[in-house]
């Protein structure tokens, strides 16, 4: 059940592209080595992903539309539509 | 239909009947009773829809044994099913009259306020999320783009709680969205995206895709799409069809049922005798 719930949460965070920032492992109190391993690995993973992208939104409370424009399609789509309308 | 409702009220099959009544050219939800039988003549069926089952839930809260009749579209039926499963209404106390339904992915023709969804404008298409997208189409955006697009939608939110208040399957006495230790309350803008994500998580196993939240939203946030995504994940992960399943939700707070049979304990043997 827990696996399923965490999978559900990962998928939902995936909507915002944050799915890799949630990790689930079973570690017994006798498995100190495994605990260290899992935490170190996950820390490394988070470090390689970089800082939380949500922080950028928190700093600028009033979001500026230009900053929010999707990186891949900046302007192209809009220009095309303008042309097709004209 | 009107004769049917009158007969139900007269025969005592139902104590009250929830439908729509035309008042000053507005079709408003109305509770028809035996005492005011003449009002039943004003019963109308149109594209207008409200969560009648939510009114039924509130009535049942006051009087658990009241017998309620109501008009039901497909979305009402699904909501009722969920409310029965969550023990908010008793199936034997609710009678429904089926009316024509919205032309969702399930049906092509019907009478519903969702009949003609508004088309997204150029700007919204460019930086936000088009309300009319299919759930699968969301995945075509890249990770960063997806975040930006959803955050653009969420930052419009004015925290009116309209989505929660209209939701037929929101019945909690205490709402996490108004819990100061979880989410900041008061006259502030909501914390994003946590406000919407909390609601999204709570819609798991409950949302029946009626689209009333989106219709109620003054800021045009694609909530139906968001909760549609949630329902899809629930289907994929838990193999649970919200609304049509007769099984209890996997998110039931009581968890899985224990299959062990209850047995009396062995009588304790008195030592000192």
C-alpha cells in the first residue's frame, strides 16, 4: 500500500516535474550501512538536480509572464498564430 | 417528470425532492416539499447544474433518516456512488430521477452547462495550460515547461475556495485548506503549488470528473484537467475507477479490511483458585 501511495505521489509531482525528488526505501534499524548508502545516494541525486525550482517562484510572488514563458516555445507559437490570423 | 415528482412526494417515497426551479428567469436549485406541492409545477430541467447531492449530504447531516429524491445526471450518479461508499449518504434513502447528461468523453449529446467549454486564448495557450487538453497531452511538455505552465495557472488563484465549496464529494468537517498549520489562511494569496496539490491529493479516489470546480473557478484554472490527471494515476496505480467502482476507495482512512474472523478470546484461567 505504501509503495502504491508513494508511486501515486511521485506521479502527481511529475505533473510539476518534481518526481525525482521523492524516494522510498525500507531500512531496518539494524541496517546502518544501507541507511548511509541510501541517504548519500539520494543526497547526490538531489545535488545533481540542483536547487528546488519552486524557490524561484517563491521569491517573485507576482509572477512575470515573460519569465514564465515555456523555454521551448518562446514566441514561436505566438508569432505563427499572429501570422495565421493576419 | 413533474407528475412523477408529485406522486413521489404524495406517496411518501421521498420527504423532499431536490431539483431546479425557475425564479426570475434563473434556474436555481430548489427543495420541493409536500407542504408546497404547487411549486413542483415550476420544476425545470435545463443545462444548469449544481451539486444537488452536496445539498443532500448537508440535509442528511441534520436529519440522518430523511428520504431524499433528486434529479440526477451521470455526474450526479457518480458523485452519489462515491458518497455512498464514503458513508455520507445511505443508498436506501436516496431516489433519483435520471435526466439527460453532458456530452463528456462518455456521451455525445446532452444538456449541461459544460456543453460548450470555453476555448483558451492565445496567451493562455502559450504560457498556461489549455483547459481542453487531454490528460495524455500534458506529458508532451518538457519538465521545466510543465512546471512553468502549471505555476502560471496556479499563481492566478485568489483562494476563493470556490472549487472546494462546489465540489460534490468534498464533505470533510475540517478542511486542510483552512488549517493554519498546514497552509497559511486569511486574506493572503494561497501558497502555490501546495494549495492546489493538497486539494489534488484529496481528490484521489473521490473526484468523479463533473467539472463543477472548473466551472466555478473565477480565474479559469484547468482544475478538471488536474484532477483528471489524479484520477488517471489512481486508475493506473490502484486499478480503481472512481465513481463507477463499487469498492471502497483505496484512500479510505480505515485502510484495507482485515480478512480475519472475529473470535472471542480464550477465557483467562484464574491462577489463585
